[in-house]
C-alpha cells in the first residue's frame, strides 16, 4: 500500500473490544499463511516472477481446497507474465461482489503486514465461505492480485487494473469491491496512531487500535454505506469510518482505485499503513510485530457482513 492520507468528513466509532467469544477465523491458519509468504527468498516482488508464480500456485491450492472455483488471469508487464488468482463462491451467474488483496511486495522485504495480512485474510475468508451453512445470496469472487506495488502502481499493469478492465469489457455486473490492505498491525499506546494533520488526532484518537473503512464520496454508493455500517455493527474490535472527496491524496492508494476507474463501487479496509506501522516497506515488516487475534476479528467482521 502506498502513501496513505485520509482526511475524513465522516466518522463512526464502534464499541470497544469486549467479546471473549472465540473467533471463527483460525489464527493458526493465518499464521501458517503468513509464515509461508514472509519466508519467500528472494522476496515476492515483480523483480522475481518465478517467486510470484510459486506464491500464486500456493494461493490457488488453498482457494481450491476451500471450495472455490479457481481460475488464473494472466497479467503482462514489460514482456513478463504474472498472474491474478481468482476463486468464485456462490451462484455462477448474477452480480458479483469482489474481495481482493495483493500478494506482491515492494522490493526486498518480507511484507508481513503489507500485504501478507490481506492475502492471509483472503485465504481464511475463502475457507469460511466454503463452510457457510446457508447458500450465498450472490456470487463472491476472491481475487489475489499481482503487481500492486511499485514500479507498477497506478499503471495498467496492476493486477487489479487488469481484473477490473476485464469485468468492464465483459459487461459483468458488480455489486461492489472491498480491498484488503494491511490489517494486522495494532498498538494500544497513546501516540501510536499518526495523521497527516495533527488536529485529526483530537477527533480520531491517538491509539492505533482500530480498523479503518475508507471510502470516497460517490465511490461506493448505497452498497458501500450498508456494508460499512454492517461491518462496524458486527465487528468485535474498534472501527473508524473515513469518507472523503476523491481529490484528497491517499484515498485511492490501493487496488480499489482501479474499480473506481471503471465505475464500480469500492472501499478499503486497512490498519492505516505507515501512519501507524513504522515498519512499512522495510525489512522489519515481520510476522512477530502483528496481532493475529485482531487480524482474525477483522476477518470475522467481514465474513459476518457478507453473509445473510
């Protein structure tokens, strides 16, 4: 995830974390996926396409084992082929809901939070969707994207750009899209949450202990409002909702920007990246710095928000 600046015009706070019920999400499985992702050598970056291919194969195996109908989408950049991995759940026809996370990293670093957490969350969400006791009300496509990070960010080579473009070209109806981008770093200390404008701390607090639902005005419509409200209501960890005009720098700095580009409603779930996590895009972005229980609660809330 790139530079993150959200100057919010809308804020809703969830109740504090009080539930002691066990999470539906399996923290051991999250840890297993994160250990695999962060141990790749060399790193899973665009400079190492063979490594990205091996990660794509790992993702495909787990998505298929979860019961997803798995497909791979080729993504070309400078004569090299990469791939998105797509797993579909629910009806084969009708409007689709897209949940996506990029699995590549920026440079030579483990990328535990960025974006190992989003990728692990995607895999665990797949397992839980596959076990859902009731039929899904609509098709849900889980998409693991390649090439979100530099040097391809904001170019048509992004995996999410290729995916959104393919939906548009095929006239596929899309209910909405959720980008999972850095969801595992939390800090209860005062002063642990930073902001681009210091005064925002007076509104949103100084503790980096929440998940952010980020939207732009006109970018997610009624669907986005409903999902954000439902996510907040069902979450067992604090949630902040930020909504801002499209021109504010940072509101579109992840894969959801490409769905906005093609006219699809989209929003972002994140821990706010380097405004909280000082290890962003560093070799110190490691698994031991993450809170897997809170990552699990973030996934639980999304699952609950998606199911009837």
